[in-house]
């Protein structure tokens, strides 16, 4: 009788563990977000954690580890055990940093790609009450008062800072740049009248743009954003052709077992396709991409090289 009970228990346990939801419940998966709460990466991470938890029975937690130009959170993820229980939410700074801070990590060898989840444009914003109605107005003011117009962004040496440098050099203006720990703090500075313009990630400012509290002057998108039909792209202005989105993706520490990577890829990919998730992404100005595995790795390597070129040409980080 005892042997029969043991056999039934073992069979039941094996059956339970063969079900993905039951397997997921054996541990907690941590999404390290190297950005502050309320930022675009944070918002997307929480949408994913909620959806995967609901559909897969998996326990996901989001841990914000901002600072050091995203290096604090990135290095924490790199040191994590490669067991699939820790992943890192990455954005453009992940592929910008190698050109500026060599030796901290390697995009190709320190991490394994999981999924490129979503993209969003960068948008240059001013207060809704600002006298700057267009980008030309802002540039004219900067030329009239060299160094007195203050730009801000999350940074320094972020993709948002790179966009400011590209605009500054293309339009031949002298401005003062002030970096903040993230977009939200830089918008607070704008609201307080401490800076004149902020280059922001769209999800962080989408609500304020809709409310009219902020005014968008230009985006880095390849075409006009449907929700911002009156805001031209930077390429449209004729000042410079610069088309680049902010990407949000998930990577895992290198040497994470292939079976765990496959499971993570399946979870995140399914979450991005879920009908309940689509309106949430749209409200936040996030546009689904859902590119997983090796193609995502190729995408990141390409952007490491592209940002290295831009940074060298613009002199960002040069003494």
C-alpha cells in the first residue's frame, strides 16, 4: 500500500511539473529595471509581469535599480545566477554604454537575448505655455542667447543625450545640457522652470502631451506618430536625418540554460500578443515589436556599432 501511495504521489508530481504554470510556481523571476519607477521601461516591465503572472501562473517581481547610467542595474543582472530567475529590461543605453564605458559588459557575451518587446519614439518637449511653438523657435532662441537655453534628459550619455547632441551639432547652436537620473526627474525640472526643453521617451510624457501640459516639438520617429499628428519628425524639419526609436527588450545572464531561455521567450512573446495587453501598450505610447532570440541579438550588435559611430562623431564623453 505504501509503495502504491508513493507511486501515485510521484506520478502526480511529475504531471504537475510538466505543466508550465506549475513549473513557474517553483520560483520567482525578477525583472531588474535599471531605470526609476514611472519610466517607460518600468511601465512596460510591470505590464509584462502582470500579464505573465495571470496567464502562466508565474511569479514575477520588478526591481528598480537606477543609477550609473543604467550600469548599476545592468551589472547586478550580469552577476546574477544564470538560472532563468533573473532577467534585465534593456533600452538604448544598453547599447550606448559600451562605446563610452568599455569593459563593464559585452552586449554579445555577457547576456543572452530574449525578446525585443516594444519600441517608442523620443520626443522633444517644452511646457504647454512655452513661447516655443516649433523647433525653429527653440533653435532661434538658442542662437540669440548662446548657452542660455537649457536642455535636459535622462543621462548623461543616454540615447536621449545623444539626440540632443545630434540636434545641437546639426543646427550649430550652443546650449547648456543638464542630465537627470531619468526622464521623470527632468520633466519635474521643466515643470519647475529650471530647464527649457527635455528630450524624453514618449511613454513618460504621453499623458502630459494629451493634457496639453507639455508641447511636443519634434520626434525621432521615421514617420509622424498617429497620436501626435501635428508634431513633425526631426528628419522632416530638414535639419538632420536622424531616425531612431527607443527599444525595450529583455535579456538574461549569459549561460542561462536553453530550456529556460525558450520558456522566457515563450512567456514574453505570448504576453506581447495578448489582447488585454494591446490597449495598455497603446495608452502608454508603446508599439509592439516582439522580435525574439538571435534576431534581437543581431539588432543590438548593429546598434552598438551605430551608436559608437555617432558618439565618436559628436564627441560625447570626450575631455
